[in-house]
């Protein structure tokens, strides 16, 4: 409040009023910042900060999508990993059976019995190869919507999927292959020639059930099965490293989002301590102004003159 | 000479009465708007002696010379000029504030981000009908918010045009009143209380007029005023007893222009100018928002046409419309999103066209565009608010300076009251003395 010397009465009241009003407005602004917890009530309060906050909020929204993508990739890869473990168990059992069948002490009828179990395991392998992922698509069929492997009349499995598995974006330009295609771990090289695990199991079952030459077929299948098991464990390593990669990107995303939150708080949130102190200060000045206004307004020469 | 003493005292009593009247008038009008403090100017009534009568003393008391109106033309002009600037800035700031709310509160920015994110989520499983439905719903929300923004911006424009047309009506009313006041001023006799009241009215009308447009004034000796609208080089609004008529013209894009007696007029101050500026900004922002909405429609539809939908059919247009007001969904079925490459079979999990759509959208960056629009309007408004604050301080100072000089100070009036009361009593004492002298002279005989 400035001096009232040489001013008119109405000017004094007008000026006091505008001073008190502006103090009140300041106090109310501080109060609304305190109660909303946000420094910016509208963009024009600080256009640059508001624009930055909008961009940060956008990144936050897109980041949540990346998070669900990472979760989806993790669950698909975990499913693939579980299926591979079962593959390995089945192949190990096939190895046991092949070792038994390779023994010359068994009769053809006994080998035929083993052959029946091998055929059953072959069915299991086909079933595993046609597993479904978390969204109901073929787990090992790449981007194919239907089954990864189809069986012809003779029981031969043929790959029907696409050449590569789909990739999922994890944000910041990072992506991960969400699974494996069947041929990536079911086809391998054995003894310098390409082999297919499903075909090896099928051939072994056929040879054992036919009765003749079963021991020789089981012997030759043993090395192929060993290579097949190697291929599966290699695939498991690949899946494991992809899961690790996802963990890494998740960690990175979490730390980035912490930084973002810190920036959002810094730009957009109210500093409580500062705000309360400023509010207290404004209220004190307002009270003093009101008190001095009422004193000054009472000062009239008319009340002194009699 | 005793009779002269009485008449001198009588003129003194009269002068003191006039002084008391003026003081009472000032006190009564202490809070009347536009009232300028009056003060009485007295002059001595005396005549010098004629030829051969040099030694004669001829004193005849006091008379009221004139009633002074304590108005300073310069301070009044300052109040008008600064008031005009404040009116412009505050009209523009309040218009821009409405426009900012229209775009910001529509939630268009968040809706665009949600739409983008739903497309990103669809890449995780392009054949998932739930995700496809989510994309369509986010698209629907986005088109809805664009339409809300367009409607709100139109409403803000309507409000501004309404205020401007009301302002034009007010200017015409004030200018015709000023013309009438001019006519009466040219007839009123000098120093009459009628004239001071008319001058008060004239100044009040001028101050009121300056709220709507920047004016330049020229005062004649008889107190009449010639007003030019739009500054010193502007056309005449009021000359003598005639007033020109102001008209408002609205262009197709919602911007306004002014005409004074059919001649184009440029205003640099006053609320009319502020509303004109805000409407210009609104027209530009509307084009920006329309362009953004139109580019989303054309870009998305073009990319969509290059792929196959979930049923293997070529991608049909998803959006329709060309502007923010007309943007809408042409399809509501999520299966119509062409995520797979052209020629793919039904139910294909291929996402190559979805990638193409997303990169086409990223090319026009709709969220960035909307952010730019919001930043444009909010930074303009923030700048205007700063200007407004400065102008308000300047105008406040000018107003206080004027009212300090022309307003009524009750303390001073209290002093005047005492002073004139004492003068009245003193003149009474003079009468008493004259009477005593007369009695003394009679007593001699």
C-alpha cells in the first residue's frame, strides 16, 4: 500500500481495494495449487512445462503398452521353455527305449512292444510341437494361425508355419522374438545329414514295429536322438537368453520411468514446503493490510473537528 | 462609507456561502463516478479612481469569478489511452483463455495418445478381436474429442463476436450521446454549473468510449470535442453535433472487421480490437486443428488401403470427414482394420500393414501436432497475460494520478468547510462592526 498523501478519498479506497484484491487472489492461487497438488492449473500458466508434461504423459501411456508387450513375450517364451523341457524329457525317454531296443538280447516281439511306446512318444512330440501360446496361437508355428505341424495319412508330420517367429516391440526401438518356430529346434544335422526329430521318432517306431532289423535301426537312431537333444537344449539356452534380455529391458524401463516421474514431479507438482511458506507470508501481509486499511479509513478529519 | 462596509460584508458572506455550497457539493459527490472536484475562484471587486481622483479608494467586496473544474486534460488523455490498452489486452486474454480451454479441455491430446497406444498394443496380436475393438473405440473417442474441440472453438468465437457486436452498439450509443453533449456545450454559457456538469458528462463518455476503441480527441474553446476512432490518423467519429456510425462485418472464417460510415477502420486499442485479435488467432488455430484432423483421416485411410483386413478383404476407409468438425468413423467393426499385407488370407497374423499404418501415422505425428497447437495457444495467452499485467499497472497508476488531482479529498473538504465557515462568521462580524460604527455616529448627535 502506497502513501495516501495528496490523493483523493475515492482514489485511496480504490487503491486499497485493488491491493487487497490482488493479495487475496495470490492467496487463493496458492491455496488451489496446494489442494490440487499441481503447480499448473492450465497450460498457459507455464506453456513450456505444460508441453513437457504432455510429452511425458504420452511416453507414460506408450510405456504401459510396452510393459504389457514385455509381459506377453515373457509368458510366451516361458511357455516355449516349458514345452522344450517336455521335449527334452520325451527325447531322453526315446533314447532309453532306443538303447533297450538296440540290445541284441531282445526278441522282435519285445521290440515291437517298445515300438508301440515309441509311436506313442512320437504322438506326444507332435502334440507338443502343436502347443498354443498365451493368445491361443501356434507356439512353434511362427505367425501361422493354425497348427504348426500337419500329419498326412501315413503319420508324417509336415511344418505348416511361417519361416520366422514374430517379434514384439519392447519400446525404445528394442524388440524380441516372441518364440521359436518348430524347425528351429526340431531340425538338426546328424552325421553330416539333415535330420528331423519327428521323422527320426516316426522312422524308429516304424522300424521297431515292423520286427525286422529293429536293432540296427535303433542303433542308428541313438546318435540322431542325441543330436536332437542337443538341438533342444541349445534352443532352451536361446529362450533363456531372450528372457534375460526382456528382464534387462524391463529394468531399463523401470529406471527410465522413475526418472520420468521425478521430472514430472519437478515440473508439475507443488513444492509443499515452499507453497505453505508463501501462503503463510501472503496471509500475514493480507492481514496486516486489512488492519492498516481499517485504521487509515477511520482517520477522518471530520471526526476530529467539532 | 459605512453602507459600503455593509455591502462589502454582504459580498463576503455571499462568497463564503458559495464556498460552503461547493464544499458540500464536493462532499456529496465524493464517490460519484466521473465527478471532478470543483473549487471556487473569487476575485476582488474594486475600481481604481478616475482622473483627478487618484487618491480615492473604491472597494466593493468580492465576487465569484468562476467555478474551477480541477481536471487535467493530459491526465485524462493518459487514462483514456492506457484504459484502451488494458481493455484490448484483457479482451484478447479472456478470448484466448476460452479458446485454450476449448482445445485443452476437449481432451483431444489424450485421445490421440490413447489411439496411438491402442495401435501399438494391436501389434502384440493383430488377430485379437478385443484389441481390434479397443482400437476402434479409441478412434471413436478421438473423433469425438476433435468434434468437441471444434464445437467449443466455434462457441468461443460466437461469444467473442457477440461481445464485439455489443461493443459496436455501445460505441454508436456513446458517440451519439457525445454529439448531443457537444451541441449542448456549444450553447451553454461559460462557467455555469450547467457547463461543468456537461464537461463531466463529456469526459465520462470519452473514458467509456476509450474502453471499446482507441480514440484521439481534439477540444475546442467552448468545450466541444472532436473524436477520431483508431488513433490520431483515424477517421472522424464525432465532429460537433454529428456522429458517424460504426458497423461490424463478419468474414466466412469468423474473423471480424469494422467499418465507419462504410469506410474500413483499423483499431489498435479497446476491447473491440482485443476481440478482433482473439478471433484472428482463433481462425488460425481452427485451420491448424482442421489440418491435423484431416491429415489423420487421409494418412490413416491411405495406409489402410494398402493392406488386407481380418477377412482378407482390401482395407476400407476407417475415418471419414476432412476437418475437426466433420471427422467421424466410417467403420465400426474392428475386423475392418487392415493389419495384414495386401492379398493375405483371412485371419492372417501378418502385421506388416499395421507397421505401415503406424509408421505413416508417426510421419504426421498427430500427438506432436496437437501438442504444438496447445503450446501455440497457451504460450500466446501466457505472453498476453504478462502484457496485461504490465498494462494494468500502468493504467492503474494513470487512474490514481487523475483521481488524486480531480477526485475529492474529504480531509481537504473538511478544512475548506472550516475555512468558509470562519469566513462567513468573520463577514458577519464586519456587519456587526458596521452597525456599531453607525450607532456610534448616531450617538454623537
